[in-house]
C-alpha cells in the first residue's frame, strides 16, 4: 500500500483540528456554555418581486431563529433589519428593540416591497444609515463586531462590488446568502474573506432554515474556562472569546501568564534527568522534550532566579548542558529541542548517582545556598539498583520529583520522590497525556529568611502587621454576626 503524501496527511490533520473546534462549539452551545459576542448585526433582506409572499415568510422564520440564538441586549447583541427591492426601507433599527421577543415580533410584521433588486443601494443604505450612531450602532472597537447578513435570490440591478468593498473597509463583516437562481459571482463580490465561510447557497427558500445553526455557531463564543479549554494553573477568568489567568491568595502569576508560584523570587537550581532508552521511541522522545519545555515555561528563568540543567541517560549518562549555561527561556527551550535521542538501556541508578555527584556541583554551575531540584523522567524499570542513589540525593537536600510513563514502576518512582510522595511523584500510561503532569507539577521552593538581617526583619514585621490587620477585620466581622444573632434571639 502506497503511503499517503505528507501534504495529504497535513490536510487531514487540519480538517481534524477544525472538526474538533466545531464539535467543541456545538457541545458548548448544547451545554449552555456559549455566549454570543457583542455585535451590531444588520440583516439586509431582498423582497423583490421574484420572492413570493410564502418564500418571504420563510426568510422571516430564518431571521427569527437566528435571533433566538443570540444574547440580545444594549450591551450584548443589537439587531437591525433592512428590507429592499427597488427602494430601501429601514424596518428595525439597532436601537429599537432590546429584547428577543420584541425583535421577533417586529420581524413577523415586515411586508415585502415586491419591486426590483437594488442590492448595491441596500448595502450603501446599511453603511450610511443602519450602521450609524443615530440608528444605535456603537463606536467601532475590537470588542464589538459589526456584521451584515445579506439574503437575496436574484441578480442585482446595480453595482455591488465597490459599495461592498467600502462596507468591508469600514469594518463590516459581510455574509452573503444566495437562494435559487441567484448570481453566484455577485455573492462573492459582496462577501468578506474567506469566501468559503461567508458565502452560502440554498436551492430554495424552503430549506434556508438549515443555515440557522451555522449562524448561531458563527456568533457563539465558548466560555473557555467552563469548557476546560485553557491552560491556567489555578484560576481562569472568562473574557469575550478568550480568558486570562490568575492565582490564589499567596501565589504570584509568572511571566508566562499561566503559572503560579508561591515563591516567585526564590533562586533555584533545577536539573532534568531524562530517560532516553530505546523503549521510549523517537516520536515519544519528541513529546518528552515538549513536556520539559512546558515546565521551563513555568519557571522564572534568569541570572538571579531559576537556572536549569539537562542530563540524559540510557546505558550511560550524558550531560546535555549544565546549570547556568542558558539563563533565558528561549535559549533553554532551543537547547532542549536540539537534544538527540540516545536509545539503548535504562540505568536509572547510575543516572541518579551522576546527579548527586556531578550535576549539583559548583564545577557544573550549581550555586551555593540555592535550593536544588531534580526532576527524573523514566518510562520503564531500571536495569540497576536505585535505592542507595535515590536515598543519597534526598539526604543531600535535593527536592526530587519522579515522573513515570507507560511501563515505569510506581514503587521505583516513589523511592526516588521526596516526601510527601503524593506531591512529588506522577504517573501516566500514555506519553500524549504528559502535558497534564506538566500542569500539576509545582516547583515551589521558598528560601528561609534570616531574622538577623535587617531587610528580613522588616519584611517579617510587615507580614505580622498584615496578619494582625486581617485577623482584626475577621474578628470585627464575627462580632457583628454575633450581635445580629443575639438580636434575632431576643
């Protein structure tokens, strides 16, 4: 069987990714986790003589169903309707109706004009009037979309290309829906790019309702915090179409905008000890490198704060780079990406001895008086004894994390990990889920303050004062509650 060409595989990947996005959007809508982004939306509907009265009723049903899926309100989505034939009529202004019920009722009362098809004139009217401040349009901003949906079934009797371009240049996103014997070339002249997303065709007005879901999803903004599609370590705060991360009390948001640290100002020496045995396999080794870089993203890397070293092992041990060689995240991550896969055996005990004897030595860039952290990754049982080496690392004061995948032995992981082991060892069956471990693994090292130093004494005093103030406020609050309860009892 001939293997698929790389381009075809890439195309399948892109299609799969888009399908996943569409499924998440549909799921979010079904679960009620979707809101429509604030939008000034104007429908421009053709009611020329070629549109029969029964067909025009079907257009109004389509409008009503799209409106039902919107968050209608003065600070959410505002809806207007422009009706056109040989002339143009502003049926509903953006400022007129602030509820769905009022909008839908207004739409049901629209009557066809039943003359020619001046689509260009209708677009010009929308640009000059319907989207004007006087008709309720809001000031253009990145937070508010301006959208026009044109529904037509014929060839325009005037020019649409230039006026549609002016509307798009003014920031109006145009969707063009064609019905029956519509001229497809003029739909493409009116619509925004990409045309595949902004041009739709249906055979007749009787099936125009099938486009309802498309437009409901087009205006849907998933609550990414509620759906879990975010990478915040502690607190996720929803914003329109996006999110931002925050931290719990006592933690500081790191430079990556996602991670939180209890001691962001602490200097730390971190060494990764990575299993490069043949059982890992090349494709999974690439996932391991991405996992390392995920953790690096969470560190505050600089000359004075976190330093990172990298050691790979299999049947032998190889230092990829020592502590302090790369003191910014970009250089560190680039160096990790260049790490070549060793293959061969799994001598974890030998690697742990190397970590204790070499990696955290001054000759390899380790700093005196700085917290030392070792992160060991393996995917299988060690071929040598690890007990003494694991014990020595912890006796040396190193905080040890053990991460296992696949055939890794959990008893060995627990033997490597520092206490409490529940916070320092992690296991997953699949390399593809290692990203979840990267999110959970916390490297919080707090340097103890020397109370003899003036700066530390001042900081300590300030902490005590802050704690006393907080306690006083709580006591005042409790006193008020007790007084209220006593009043109720009396």
